[in-house]
């Protein structure tokens, strides 16, 4: 342990991993924020805390079970054999346990994002028709837990590729989770107070779902492109919100 504390390489790996874990945790924060917003006000904070605790628990357990996690990359079957495909795509269609988790998680995230976007756009019509069903606390926590596992697996595999010591990985995950704890309430309030930002956040989750599906068939989309595009979109939206506030202040 003392060697890690006095190692420049260990500290460099730790800081790099913390930054990466925070970036990878953005989609987790957005999903928790949007899901808990549908709960009654008195249950929202509790739902967020449980979501974050489960996210931390999932990541630490996966890191401690790193030997088992790495076996998930072993191919289980090949879809190319069923479809009679050969060549480069035959190798890409080789499915492992990790690929299955990313595929199912990506499809679930795409479904939830599209459903939430539809409800946000058509929400008033649905409320007038009385067709909107209330969301239960247990259902929300289960959905957050399922996506925590998917995001956690992606996060842990990234950590394994960037550091060699489990102690460094766990420390980086804990620090990134502390950042998420302090930023979650702010993100939740900001997203839910601005409907247009909420649509942007849901679009971001839809893109993350697509990237998870693409990654499961060995066609990864660089997350940097997605995060950069969303950061630019949010910056533009911030300017629009600021401009609207200024116009409102002038009128009053």
C-alpha cells in the first residue's frame, strides 16, 4: 500500500481514472435524475440516494470480482454461424457475456429514452386523457438498479484497461461517486426545471444506448464524440435559456 501512495505512476493512473469515471458517470446521473423525477417529491431524494448507493455497490463488487468479470469477455456463441456469415463480420458477431449485457442494457436504455421522449412531447394529451399511470418507488429503483449494472460493467472494464491495482480502481470509483453525490441534486433540478434540457438529456441517453448496442457487436462509437456533441448542444441551450430570461426581464 505504501508503494502505491509514493508511486508517481499510481497517482497518475488514479487521477486519470477518476476523470474517466466521472465522465462515464454522467449518463448514470442523467438516468437517475429523470427516473426519480417521476416519483412523489418526498420520495425523490430517497430514490436518488438508493440509485447512487447501488451504483457504488455494483462497481465495487465487480472490481472485487475482477477475475470473473474478465471471463465475461470469453465468446459464448457466434451469431455468424447461425446466419452463415464469414469473414470480418463473423468475428464481430461473436457474442460474450459482456456483449449480452451491453446489448440488453443498450436496448433497454433506448426503449426507456424513446418512451420518455414520447411522454414528454405528448404528456399533456396523455394527462388530459387520464392514461398516464403513476410510477411506483420499487419499479423506479429496479430500473435504476438494472442500468447501474450495465453502466457499472462498462465503467469497471474501462478501469481494468487503465490501471493494474484494484486498490486504485476502487479509490477512483469512490471519489467519482462522491462527485456524483454532490452533483446529482443540482443536475436533477436543472434538468427537470427546463423541459428542453430534459429532451436533450433523453436524447443523450438514447445515443448512449445506441453506443452500447454498437459496442456489443464490436462496432464501438467513441464516447468522446457523443459527449462533445451533447456538451455543445447543452451550451447552445444554455444560451437560449439565458436569452429568454433577458427578454423576460426587459419586458417586465
